[in-house]
């Protein structure tokens, strides 16, 4: 015996080590709490609130211990037989000192289990009756008939129980599959489980990121006088029962919640809400516990049965995936709304880069329309007065790609053209005889500087823009321009399209050493100059 239990987790631990135990194999999920007084290789002495009869078989573990590299078998189960139990006078919470002997589980038999915890309910316990010796054969037929009736009745009850369970599971599947609204699913599950298991209430709690507390995210009660517990936070420290459920992923039933050492941190809550017995069911997603379902009773004499535990676990397994999907959907929706709000702000900011008021030039009519395919885009136009000579700068451009990146580079292109235009055109105006050649040179300087900046400073971004940049002289109708790979603007007369102002160079920003050329055209007052981007054709 000594050699067999030398590796026991209890062998070298001090007095007052918390432990948890269950009575017999018929209630493997129902745990009571105790503390170790002293230990030997072959047995323990424990103190507990709960009296046990000598001969009772116990299965126990250490409590409040998380598995680590140093103690990977923290929840290892040990088997023991009660050898003695005596009351301890003068103690408030622990009433009995119990001596147990460690035994080999294979040597234990269910019929040796004599556990007699008061108010524990039958918990699925059963008694086996054997016929006495010497019974004559005259009653054998009656016994066989009765036995057949019992088996038939048991089979019918089992079938009915399974049918009810399947109906419950089907109802839950319908509920959780009908919506992706997380709050609606959680509340519906709480309501259904309260009705199915006859618990006083049901609460669903989710673990925080640090896995140190559980917050109730849904709650339903059948008691009209019981307050809503939604958003209640429960610390895991001092709550060995919930810790075990989280670490092992196994359901646990805790009787005597108001005093059980396994639920120390929630004793006050249990007394306030008159909780007597509590079933804690893990919610698992992708193999990891993300929260728990708690169902309490207010009846001292009721403990959840093995069948109820099995059904609760099946339901939890069924709904956990749906809950995780709903939670991910809620997170996605939240992120989407944040992104939409940010894009709306970006759209507002981008719009402010467009001319707020179009220039008014005698003899000319100017109109513009802008409609991005998304909230923001890389298309833009600009019109601005050049110096005091009355010339008008015209820019229509389309930054490659779509969305936020294009919109950011649109702002950069527009700002560069504006920034380089002011000093260049000021020098142009100071010339005694500016002429078309110098105007063309000014346009080339602005485009080349913009191209060089984009190609060298933002080389790794691989961003470029097609751009039409021209200067209109309103008095003469002359338009001097550079078309950097942009869709050709149209000169439209009375009979339709008369001229296309085709590209005179590549897109801006493709490479540092690009060559551009200047062209010009004269518009008469019967013609219309029409600019557009590729989005107009796509639409």
C-alpha cells in the first residue's frame, strides 16, 4: 500500500490544504469541500461540515489548484474508504473529523458505498436486491414475470427520457440558430434552461481576458422578487468549484453552496439569493472554456441528477459554438461600425479638399460633380486662380487602387500640385513676356517635381496617379496642358465630340526619371471641355 501511494499529491502538503470529494461513482460530478488535518502515505485525516459513515467510498482531489509544469496532475483523483467520523465541538464551520484510508479504485465495489450525507438527495443512487436462499420454485414464474415487467417499464422510461431530451435539444438548436444577436441568444438560453431544469434561475457568465473573474452577461429568473444579476462580477479566487470547471472543462454540482468551502467567494451572494445547490456547466469553444452556465436551486433536498447533468452538458456543447459565432459576429459588427464611422469622418475631411466654391469667370460656365464608389476614393479635381492674370488652373486626377490608401495619396497629390504651383507661377508672372513656351515650362516643372517626390519618397508604396493638369487663359480660350496618362478629356461641339486631349506622358509617380510633354489647344465659345475619370465609364 505504501509503495502504491508514494506519488500522491497529498503526501508532502501541509495541514489545511483544501480538498474536494464526491461520494461514490453514482455522483461523480457532485462535490463537497473539506480541509486536510494531516496526511500519511496510506491515508488522510480531514475536517468537513458533512458527516460520513464508516465504510463510505470517497473519490477526492485537491481543490483550488491549477495544473502547472510542477504539478501537471493537480486534479488527479484518489480513492479512499472512510474509517472513522466523529463530531468536533466548538467549531463554527467544520463539524466532523474524518479518517480515510487510501485504496486502489479497482478494489472498490459500488455496493460498498455507504455515503450518508444529509440532504444530499438520492442523486441517482440505487439499491440492489438479491433473492434470499431457499426460495421455492413455485414463485419463480411470478418473479420472472415481475422482473420482465420491471425491465419493460425501465426501457419505456428510458425511451421517454431520451425522447424528451431530444425534444429539448431540438428546441435549443432552433432557438440559437434563429439569430446572430448575441444578447438575444444568451437570454433565450437562460430562459429555456430555467424551464427545462426547474432551477430558480439561470445565469451565463463569460471569462475576462485575464481569466480571473466571470461576468454575468445574461440572466433569467422565475422568481418575480429576485433582482436581475446581469453584469454581476464574480472573482474566481476562493471559488474552487468554478476554477475546477474552467480548468477541466467538466460539469460540477455543488451542494450546500452557502457553506461549502468550494464556493467561499460567493457565500454571501448564495445567502442573499437563497441558493442551496448549484450546477456549473462549462461553455467550450474550440476546446477552450470561455465561460460557464450556472443553475441554482432553492431546495435543500434537491441535487441535480446524473441525467440532468448529462443533458446540461449536451446543451452547453450545442450552444457554445453558436455563442462563439454570435460573439464573433458582434465583434465584427462593432468593428464594422467603427470603420464606417471613421470612413464617414474621412469622407468629410476629403470633401473639404475639393473646391468649396467654383471660380466665376466672365464668359465661362463651370460645373463639377463628384460621387465616390466608396466612402472615400482616390479621384479628385481642383480649380484655382493663378496670380493676377486671370488664368485658371485645372486638375483632374485618379490615384491608383481604391479606398483609404488612395484617398490619403489623393490628398498628397493635390497638396503637392498646389504647393509647387504657387512659387512656379509667381516666377512665370514676373517675366516680361511670359508667352506660351514659359507657361508650358511652368507646367512641366510642377509635374516633374510632383513625380520626383512621389517616386523617391513613397517608392515602396507603389502608388501613382493619372493626372490632367492644364492652365486656361479665359481671354483667348487657350488651354495649355499636360496629360499624364489620364482619360482623354473631350472637346464637344454642336455635332458631338470634336477632339480628344490624349496623353502627353505617363502616370505621375511611376518612376523618378519620366519624361512629359506639353500641348495646347484653343477653345471657342461654342465648345464644351469635358473632364472625367474611369469611374464614370465603369458606372
